C-alpha cells in the first residue's frame, strides 16, 4: 500500500488536540498578571498579548517537532505525523535503523531548535526595548523556549535528552536494554529534582513565571516517571525476549493448499488439533491463512470429499507470515507487533514448516499483555 499523498510533502500531517487550546489559555492566564504589573500592556491589550505569547510557545513546540521530523527523514525514516497536545507535542516516525549517531541527532535537533529561537528572541530584545509590549513578548519567548530546551534535554525517557543518552549508553554498554534501564532510572531521579527546584524558588518568593515553571515541571516529571516505568517494562521484556526460543513455544502445524481436497483432512479430523497435535492451516490466494471449519468439513458427503476443495470449508484467519525457526524472541515479538493480525509459521532453512507460533503464547512467555494494537 502506497503512502498517503499528504506524507510525500515537505511536512507530515499535523494533528492538533483540544488540549493545545487549553495550553494556550493556561499560558495566557499565567503571564497576564505580570504583563499588567510590568506596564507592558493593560486591559484588552494585555489579554491579547498574553494569548499571543501562549500561541508563540505552541508555535515553538511545532518548530521543535518539525525539526525532529526533518532529521528523521534525512536519515531515511518514515514520518507518520506530528501531534500537538496538552503535554506539548511528539513526532511519530519509524527509523530505518537504530544506529547510534542518527538516533542522537534526531533526538537533539528539537531542543536545539528551541535554543535557537531563544537566542533569536534575546537578540531582538535591545531593538524592542522602546516598545514595552514587544519587549515583553521577546522576554517570554526567549525564557519559555530556553525552558523547553532545558526540559527536553533532561537525560530521562521519554525526553529528547533521554533518547540521546539511551542510544549513547546502549552503544557504550553494547546492550540496548541496559542503556534503556540506566536511562530510565536517571529519569526517575531527575523527575524528583525538577519538581523540587521551582518549588523551592516559589517558597522564596513566587511570581507568575515561577508558577508557570512549576506547572511545566509537574507535567514533565509525570511524563518522566511514566516514561521510565514504560521503558523499564519494555527493556525487561526485550531482555527476556533475546533469551527466548520461539521454536519451543510453537505447536506442530500442517500447511495445506486451498485447492487441495477435503479428504486431506480426514486423518486430522480423527484427532483434532490441540494437546500437541498438528494445527491445520489452509493457505489461500495472496498468502492468506484459513482454518478448516470442523462442522463444514464433517458435512461434506464421503463421495464428495475427494473433489471438494478446502477453500469451500475454511474460515479466514489473516495473512500468513513466516519466521526462521532459529529466530529469537525479540525478532518474533517485533514481527507479531508489526503484524498483529498475522498467522506466524516458523520454517527451517529449507522453508519447510516447523510450527505455528501463537501471539498469545509469545506474550505470555514475555509476561506482556496480549491485546490488539491501535493505530
């Protein structure tokens, strides 16, 4: 299936959630008192200026994500979309490889973009000094973008800095899972620190900006903690997966063509699949897998069993995919995660079927929840 035309352009689709509007309003409410107190604006002008500052931050987040998307494409990745949410934003992409340098570059270009925006706003500040509203706008754009850059550079998952540290530690330790585990624990420690810093500042004498930083700290600390928990779970699963032999989980299987007669099933019908007996998979057109319907098979008269094709008595299961019997659990999990609707058959070096690997059995062995994936 070819990619949607929208994905062929310079920028991927941008999805804006209702939470983004809430973020703009929240930012405006927090900076409005300072704008009035400083004399930068008053009345309706102060409200409009506060909303403009809130929108500028969302624009900065968008530029941050666009930088990620462009870098990912530069390294051959496929970018699905950019999402702007209450939490900020994220870029959904699939990398061509997990190489260290591309992973680090893709991770760091986002914070670098915010740092450049902050520097540009600071550079404009002297020229804007004669215009209080413009000067205030430059100040908040510079300060908030600097905050975005610093927060995103925190070395904890799922922050950009954490992704970079994860890739670096994975390369140094020669084990991606160990890199993930170390980065996750660093992230948990930082989650506690980033709440403590603005909280202590507020105790010494709060203003609107400190309150804003505390709210961002709480949001990001929660994200860090949740990301660390998810990363630890995933790293543990990968650790188990690499030591798992899918062939030991597979059940015997018989592959039959859809044009073969129902009579081919007669021995299997006397001993239904299960308890170590072979499962029967009927391979139809386009590599689609089917299973014989026992009731329909039994209803075929004896005189017609040799002339009735299996396609007439089989029910669809999904696309048939094959995996080497020598593959490890991580390879099997990656395949079944990418194709949750597929029927996976393990094959030997000659392509002969070795066994049927059920996604539920693999998930159970990895101690993962077995549920369908959503797009």
